[in-house]
């Protein structure tokens, strides 16, 4: 199957065919996600919380993102891989932002970058697009701004805030983003934004009318994820499977039931007799 492109994604929107996106942070998760048929993989800075154990996404660095993006792109041959620009890597000069975005493609081999924010990003988005770097926007709940937002809360609940989201979405599309993540906004607002934009709108906690959905891998499969927001659906409980498997191993080791005969190598008999004298 040919690798998925930004034009394939746009065609899916116009054909009314929903796009499935999921995060991945390493080789095995990316391989499974691709085999499962997701069109898009996000190397999210949620990495900081679900893989690295931080309380927020703020401590994640460019080095962290590059390290994990490289692992994901070694596995993903068909899915379109987007990598998050981490906190403060795109808030200085436009040049610095373009350089960091470019590293995620040049070194990480991602196909696109994602950045959180509204109209203030327009100059940076334009310069990235001019440089050939596809950019995905991310508005609504933007976790890198958690301290400013005062927590992980639904955004765009009043008329003024909803209109501001609409304006941001249109300004970003105008600047050249190829797709937009809408996080934690009322379904009615997300539906209107999805209908107004020409580019695919991928929702998380944004209802069923978006052009696609994205979830965090660890939340979806139940792999030791801490948060359980309303918008997450847990499709499996692999954490319990892993804990049970490791618990069985531990008790078999303690009872000398592992390794069993089929796991053991043997030396030739004449060698053994000489060895034991
Ligand atoms: O980092 C992440 O996982 C994300 C998604 C929740 C959209 O940005
Ligand atoms: Na993110």
C-alpha cells in the first residue's frame, strides 16, 4: 500500500470518509497502530505524560521528540506521521521555529509537524509551509498552555470563545495548515468548524462530526494511563494483561517452575562427565 499523503487526507474529508489517527511513541506501538489501519500517527508530546511520567507536557524537549519520532518512523511505512513541536521550541523567533520543525522531518523523518496555538502562529506557519514543511494546527484545549488555561477544561463554551475558535481555525487554514486538531470543544462548535474548513479537522473530545478522530494510544488500550477524561474510550485493558503476565513470571521464578525443560540448553554427555570429573 502506498504511503498516505496530505492530498489523500483532504480527499477523505471531501469523500466524507472519517480519518483515524492515534498517537504512538516507539517502534512496537507504531507497528501495531499501522497494522490496525490508522491513516495518521501522532508522535504527541503527550509522550511526556504517558511514557516519561511527567505531570504535564511542558518538560518535553526537542531531543525527546526526535528520539521517539525516529523510533516511530522506523515502523510506520504507510501511515502519515505527524510529530509535535514541544513547549517553547516554536515560541522564539520564526527562524528558530522553522529550524525545530525542520529537524522533526530531516532527522525524525516525520511527514509533518503539529503546533498548538491560534493567530499568533500565522507567520511561523507561513514560513514552514514555504520551506515545504506541512503543518497541523491544534486549537481548543492546548495542553502546553495548561497553567494559563487553569486546568484541562472544555474550551469554546460561550459565544465569544466559540467565535474566537472559528476565527483561529480560519486564520490557520489561510496561513496554510493542511489539517487541524480540535481538542475539548462542544460538538456543535466542532461541527461548524469542520463544515467551514476545507482541510481535515481531527477531533479529540470534539464530538462525532469532525473529519477524523485522534486518541492517545495508552488511553485507548488501557496501558497504565493515569487520566481518564470523558472523551476517552478504553478499547482494551492491556495493563491488566501485562501485570498478570509478569506476576505469573515472578511466581514461576520463585517456585522454580520457570524455566521449564523446553527453555533449557544441554551440553553433550561426554563433555558433562569430564566437566564434573
Ligand atoms: O500530544 C498529543 O497526544 C496530542 C493529541 C491529544 C492531539 O496532541
Ligand atoms: Na500534543
